[in-house]
C-alpha cells in the first residue's frame, strides 16, 4: 500500500494504481475525455493533467502510476492553464451545436428542440415536463409569446420556421384537457422565507422555482387577481383567463401562498415588508403608459394603452365612442385597436410614424387587425390632439417620411414640412411604451430612466437582501418570456443567497455551428402548419379566443419538421461539461476547421466528424473490448479522421447490435439511428 496526498487529502491505495484511479476512489474528480476503464491507458486528450511537488513536468493522471509519498495538486494555476489551452484547442475545431439556435434564442433558455421532439413522438406530457424545467406558464406564454425562438429556427433555410410557440400551447392544453398536471417536485423545507412583490410572469416564475427548492414563498400583488400583464394587459381573445387561472393554480399547488390587493406604501412600507422575509424579490412590472407627447394629451378621452386594456380586463366602463385612434406600432397597439373593434367602435385607426415594414408588431397581429376592419395610417405622427369642452375631438397628424437609419437600424421618420391630416376622434390611445411606477419603493437605486437598478448577474439591488427582475429593472419593459427567463435565473441566485453565498448567474459556454442555406438543399420542403382561427366577421364581435388550436395530427406533423440541430448528447457530453469549468476563448486558435461530414456507414450508428475530437476511445473499445477492429484512424496530422472498415457480413451484423463505441464516446460524435 502507498500513501498519496491529493489536494490536501491523504489517500491510501494499492501500489500500481494511477493517480486518476486513486483520486476517483477518494471522490476527487479529475477531468478526462480519452479515459475509459475498459481499455488500456492512453493519455491522449491532455485534460487530466495534474501537478506533483518536485516534478518539473505536469503528469497525465490517467496513465501515470502514483508513487508513495507523492503530493499532488489537481487544480493548480499551472494545471488549469494547461487544461484550458487543451480544451480551447479542441473547441476551436469542434463543429457541432450543443443546443439548437431556437433554445439559444429563447430568453428563458427553454429546450425547444427537446419538447418539439416529444410532441413529434406523441408525448405531450413529456413535452410539458421539459417546458416546465424553465417555464411554469406554457399554455399562456405559448399563446402570446412573439417567439424569438422561431426567428432563429434553421428550418428557414428550407422554407418556414417550426411553429414552436403554438406547439408549446398545444402540448399544455392537451395535458390540461386530459385532467393531468405537471408540477415540480418540492424539496424538503429549508425554513427560509421569500416575499415576492408582483404576481405577473416574473413574480410567479420566481415563486414556482423557489418553492420547488423548499423555501416558503408568498407572492403579493396590488391587483384583484394574479397574472400581472398576462391578465390585465393581454386581451381575452388572445389569452383566455381560464387558461391562465389553471396555470396559476398549479403554481399555488406546490405551496406558493398568494395575496392580492396588497400595495406597497399603502398596506405596508417597503422597509416593513423587507423585515418580514429572509429574501425579497421585486417584480412589479411596468404599468405606466407613456404619453403621446403632443399638445392635448391631457384631454378627456386620451388613454394610455396599458390603462385602457386594464380597464377592459376589469370589466370597467370605457365609453370610447365611435372613432378611436391608437398611436403605436407594437403588439400593445394591436391589442388596443382590436379591443376597440370588439367594444363597438366603428372607425379604428392605427397611427404609426414609420411604414408597415418597420412595425415591431407580429405580422399575424397586423394582418388580423386589418381583417377586422382596422385602418392603418402609416408615416403619420400626432402633432396635436384638438379638444372641445375639454374632450378630444380631432387629432392632427404630421405626415412623415423615412430618413436615415437610427441607432436600432431602422430608418428614422422625419416630418414632411407643412403636410398634415386631420382625423375625427372620440378616443386616442397611446401605445408607444411603458414606464415603471416605483412609488413606495424609496431606498432602491434607480437609473436615469427611473427604473430599478439590479446587477446583471445576481439580480441584486443596492439592498443586499432585495433582488429585482423583469420589466421594472435595468432596460425596462420587454416581452414576458424575457421576464420569465430573468426570474428563473434569479431563483437560483436567491436560493444560493439563502444558503449562505450568492452565486451569480453565468451563461454556459456552448459550441455553435455556422450554417449556410446550401447545407439544407437535400431537405424536403414541408410547409409550416397554419393555425386555424375564427373568421374575422365572427371573431370581431366578441372576446372569445381567436385561435382554434392544432389537432393532434397537425401538431405531430409540424413537430416532425424539426431539423434537430442541437446535440443529442448535450446533457451527458463530457467535453462541454469540462469546457464549462473554465472560461474558454477558443477564438484565439481560430483557423481552418475539419470539413464537416456526417457518416452513416456504421449500419445503425451515425458518425459526426465535426464533433469528433480524435480521442480514440471508439477505436480502442472496438479493438480491445469487442475484438472486431472495425474502426481505425485514417490520414495523418490535421486531416486525420476515424473511418470504419467492414470485412464481411458477420461483422456488419455484429456492429448493428453492439453500440459499445457510442457508449464510450465523450462528445456525442456517435449517435444511434433506426433503419
């Protein structure tokens, strides 16, 4: 027996054991890619390097036999530097997608590819399980999300993106309609308490994931019911509140307490509130509408877009009259104009200072608004709201033209001198943006725009026990899925705070491929599924849901269009797990990459040469363990690849059922295929 000290821990082991074997037996992880217990020691990847006292060179732990009395450091500065270089070299030539661009472009990091695949397999319940790892409101968000995931979908290189958002709500609806529930497993109680101010998508998301970690969570909201902007800013025809209620009930079912009609500054001061909890999350959203910014904006009949939608949601009287003008080009403007139609307005106008091409609203929202009779006044901007007896009567429109691009890349609208139009109006609705109402939250640091300042990685405010997420922070109002993404990350940070140490959120390192349209030339053109909806003449007269939803057959066929860009082995990939232990910069080794080739000559196994790191494990397992020697290294130097050689039919048959090379691969370069 020998004694070896590893990272300060004294380890007793049999003589002849390698450093890696001794470390593993004592619960000390040394990263490696080319090592496998079933084959001979190889030492190819250079990741398992360690440093020993009085030894001038770093040693490969997987192939170096330990010596009695050795003192070894597996995480010295020198070791980390060497490992980092080795990983950067590997990643610089790694041509694979860890995650699909859909998931990378989702602000909540939802595994879009994963749940779409489950739907393709007819497993809606499994799809919702995957969605709820990141998003507790799939049926609601699937209906209203502007789906940035779809803008990144590589199916656009063939024809149209996958209908990812609608598939999300299809799966959630199917599970609900079957009377099933997908809820997080709750960890044992920690005894820690969290108070969340704001019951919108951000507050509810933080509550769900913190409660699942065993904390006692209470959500407070100033409105009569939970849901925030999902309830009071999204019309019923887009998001039926019965759907939202079901999802909120599921959040409550894991022990989240909810208290409505509670307002900071009225029912308790912010300081008093903070004293009651171990941690506080502020998720108050942006509930103040921005004004039109012209003379007459204070006249009776001039509304803020959010104020208008909130009143309608609460069932309050609006008296908008026959002629309604909505100022703005986003989805809130579309919600306002289509709501005005449903309230009986005879003439509804959308005033937008750019052209339709520049409108940020979803194209389908614009198209459906037109179908419902809304008139769009492009390249116009309110110059004055003209009143009579204190009430809006007309709006004077400045005619605009497009000039040079602004900071966002859109061409800036400029006035056409002396050119105006006049519209008769009873109501003007401003839907050009939202602001945060921070009344009652004195003491929290604000930026120049009056928005709460929160650290980008810890979500912490200037009060150490107070965190802030969503529309009320930093950049201000955005889409609901962005607030949900922040809230989910913040839940992990707050959990670490409650456990004694704030661990900031760090975006994981991932490998991303660069693709061209030509790479998809062999794909069959399969048009995107069209969401069935009620005809305009029918739907514009009520607030019933516009969309009718996908059938099982349509959803499954749509999901099968997915190209499955992300790596099938991402969750188990050792290469990316080790890469995320260090801050990599593979670009410093940028240069020519191996030509990407996906080979299907292994009968039931697909080999992706772009993901292969030439660790040799598959070759050695096939030779040493299986005894077939089907695989071998072909070529020399940079152009080396691994290729199969089938000598007879018996070997082919054996290969089809073996798969040991796939089990050994550390990077997902090998994949089972069904033929």
